[in-house]
C-alpha cells in the first residue's frame, strides 16, 4: 500500500510537510519587505533595494484563483506522469498579503468546470509521483468548497 | 528616449526566408538558404557583408550557440566580424539590434542577420539533464506546466475580464489561416473553418490544438545597411527602413505570470504598478523611439503563440483600448482588407515557431508589405509596420519599419 512508502518532497525547501496546514516557503526581504517564491537567497528583486538579507517565511495558505487551465495531454519529461495519464488542472493563485500570484497543480478530481477566476483555494500537499519506496510530494491548490480530492494524508 | 532621426535609421536592403515546415534537416541549411535569398534581394555578394549577426538556437548543439560563426563558415569564411545572440523568442530581434548598433555606430556599412531552427516534435521541453536550479526544468518537473499552460492562463483571464468567447479565439485562427494560405513561406497553407477549429482537441482549456502555435523548422535573414550606403547602392529607390527597435525588459513588479516562472513578482513592498505592463511596454518603447504612435501603423505582425494571445496584442500595441480587441476582430478590422490588418503573413498560426528565425521573419513580412510585394495578402497603402514578440525570461521585442 501507498502508506508504507516514505514520503519526501519532490523539491527540497519549497514547502513545509505539515499534514494539516502545509505552507509554501518563500522569502521576505529584511529591508523592503518584498516577498519571493521560490525563496530569494542572493539579491532582492526590487530594483530600488540593494538588500541581500532575507527571512524565510510561510506564504499565505489561502488565495483566490487568478486564472486556470488544464493539461489534457501528458507533459514531456522531466514531468513524471502516472500510467495511464490522468489530466489535471493548473491554477495561478493570487495571495493578498504577498501581492503575488503563485502557480500550482489543482488536486485530482477537480475539473476546469469547478474553477473560476476568484475561486478560493487552500494549499495542500499531494503526491506528484511515486517509485517503489517513495512518494514524492508537491504543493497543490484545493478549492475551499471541494469535499474530495487531494491531500497527502487523504 | 528621443525619437530616432533620419540618421538613426538603418536601411533594409534585402529580405529572405526558407519556407517553414517540419523538414528535419540541419538548421544551417535553412539559414543559408534565407541568407542567400536576402543577399540576392539586396543585390549584394556575401563578401560585401562586413558584420554577420546570428540568432541562436539552443536545440542544435554547439553550432547553434555560435550561430553567427556557423552561418559565416557555411557561407565561406570571409573575415566578416561576427556576433551570436540568444534571447528566447526575441533572439532574432536581438540579432537585428546588434547589427543595427554596429551600423549606427559607423563600425560597418553592411550587415547580414540570420536566424534558423530545427525543432523536435511535440511540446517544447527543457533542454536535457537534471537541473534543479533551472526554473524552466522545474516547471515541467513540479507542475507539468508546458508553454500552452501559460497561454491558456492568459486566454481564460481574457474570457473572464473581457467576455472573450471560444468563437472569438476560433475566428482569429480562421483569419490567420486565410492569410497564411496565400503565403508561400508558411507551413500551413489550408484555410480552416470555425467549426474545424472548435472540433479540434482541447489541449489546455480553453485552447484547442488548432489555436496553439506549432514548433517548426525555418530560416529568415535580412541585409541591413546604413542609409548612406543604401543611397549609393540603390540610387533613387529608397529602401524600407528600420525606424526603431525595442528589446525592453519588464519593470518591477512584474505582476503577470510569465514563462517559466512559478510566481510573479511581489508588489507588497512597492504597491500596485501603474505602468503599462510588460507586453505594452515592448511596443510602446519602440513607438517612442520612432517618434510615432499606434495611429500611424498600417500593418502589424504580432506573436500569436495562441489565437487568444493575438487579441491581447491588439491592445498591447495600442490598436485599441483594453477590452476592445474582440470588437476589432469581429468588425473585420484586423483582416487583410480591414482597417489595420494584423498578421497578414498568417502569423505563428500558419508558420509555427522556429524560434531564432521568428522575429526576423516578422520584419521580412513587413518589408514585403511596405514594398507592395506581398502577393495574395497585400495590405494596401501601409507605410508603417510594427512587430511585437515575447518569449521566456523577460525577453520581448518590437520593430518599427517604415517606407
């Protein structure tokens, strides 16, 4: 069963592995307050700021869909697709506090007809792909109103 | 930036293309065919060229990274000075910019610009190897986000904000297919109906297969010169000129999601932008440099990576206000025969994308249009043309061509 596999993030240090309330890990500039995802570690993106120091911060877990689409055809490698391929949705989500838009897959079982611009979504972690011993996790967006689909625990 | 005066312009003496297709041959072959056609069009020999400017391809190994030298060797080493440029979809414009700067600085009289590509089948994938610090690799790996993913996000946003419909998107494809059918250099030369577009498979909702630009092989070239050389060479015939060329980068905060990024810039520290946005700034910087405005434009070639994106460009190059592109399209204004034809070449819709050649091909089409040589797709009376183009990593370009 899947439960026996070790769960590891598909990318190191981009999100927390908190089952109940996972969050994306971004950076906030110590001088001007500009956020970045993934984390900025060298130079602040704000051209008016010369800071090189950042705090690692958890980004807002809830946002509103800015736009959305789906992937009807299997993306090429290095995407690791399930066999048989299952189409999925992708959403670009506005985070109010950070004033930025962050992309993510939408949890399985949600089609484009269940999304619209402005739909409220929460961040969850879910399996991106698996091998014999591991489940590789990634962040996904889940509509607040969705009763099913997604969540690494579920 | 001050408008470019007469002495800030360069002449386009020759244009040439190798037809777009899926020929499967070495990209150098297409580049040389285009270069020879442009030289013949200019009435010049390869050995008259003092500066050769290549637009790079990243999918054809080392020769593609040093394309200027690759083309120069294939034409026969002549001692010409050389440059190679990569700028994603704007590579061709960056190669033109390098040649233009050499000419305007008085470092050479005659320059040859060449871009060509051979592309693999299917979705563009990142170049090989596991690169966990490359956002272009990571977006495929972590999100399965292909290029059409991003095109579709813009298309859906347009539907929600401005009430664009699937019929509008299909109508763009129908228009461009009609234009492309008359273009001997286009890859797709069959007209299509709206029904055929809407019956084609959905790739990235709301975009269908016939509305998403393919990847193609092809080559395009220009022979540029100083206006003084052009007067000596061409006598009384005043050649078409490049009046302005913009390759601006975005301004922070860039709040529209762009390939290949996972997130936009954050506007938290600086507030919302009141500037024109990146796509608008590309063409508007060119207008400013040329000292003209969108009202002066008679023909445009824009980067229709998707049918929906062409509508965004109408607004971004200033042909209409935000939200009015659908009306322009529905009124027939942007078809050949209309008030301001867009993509008379057939656009990416009819060509598919041969990345380093594409921004050069846009200029080739405008030159043919302004010379009155665009048989079967001729825009009547146009004296000013504008191109617009955008690619990954903050690259974009706009070229203004005038009689």
